[in-house]
C-alpha cells in the first residue's frame, strides 16, 4: 500500500480528501503527523504554482509522496481577488470570519457577484519531481450575508449554481458532488493508477 502525505492543516480539507479518496488503497498521513515541520512561504502567483511548491517542499522533508492543494475564491468584480490570498485575505493570521467580513465589505456596492472556487492539486515524490497535477472549479454567486454553518472558509457566502443552495447549507455529500476540490480529486483518482511512483 502506498503512503501519501496530504499537505494541509485544514481539518475540513482533510475530511474531503478522506471521503473522496477512500477507494484508492492509499495509506494517508497528514501534516498533523509531522508537527515539527514549518510551513513554507506560499510565493506562487497562481494556485497551481503554490500547489507544486507545497508538494515538493513537504515531499522532500518527509521523504514521502506528498499531495498538496492550493485553492480559493475568485470574484469577478474584484478582478479575481481574493485568489491565491484567500486564506489570508484580511491578514496573515486572519480568521475565516475576518476574511468573509472583509470580502463582504469590499463587495458592498457591487451588483455583479459572479464568483468561483478554484482548486489545483499537485503530487510530488521525495526527489521533488511533480508526478501528477489536476484542477477543478465550482461556479457560484457571492451572497450578501453568510448562510448556514456547514463547510468552511467562504462556503457560507457561496451560492452554488449547481446545487441551487449556499454551500454553508449543503451536506458533505452534496458539497462533494460539485465542489472544486472534489472535481480536482476525481481527476486525480482517474490518473492515480497511471502514476509510476
């Protein structure tokens, strides 16, 4: 059985990865298993660049295959912001609530509220070679206030045009049927068996 480190401290993401990849025959490890490792600076200008950076960094340090994602929200009226800064939109130590509040403030006078979630995945081996990449998107409309307590991050502000409801009110199963991360992981799963690790 192959062992893969999922490079995230986000428990919500961990649960999504576990639910969507449970049939691959992979032994999963997480960054919580390596508390001594410092996080790298995410200096990439795109989600794909940051996913590659994190996958290579953690694979080299842990000596394991490493799967990293970089994902976030892109709002059309804000020219793609928060984008790669989604997790730290209101500052490096910002909480999800602070990020959501700043986004709502910046969108207060906007009538065009189209947005999308984007996810990029990258798998690297301990030598730092990228073995696999995939991506996925989820289209929606930014709400004027939070709805629901499910999901994490910007989910309560995101109206899914596929589910016809806020992601904050969606079940895990509903979210995993349409989310950007789910789509990227499904592509990853299709390619996994072709990867020579």
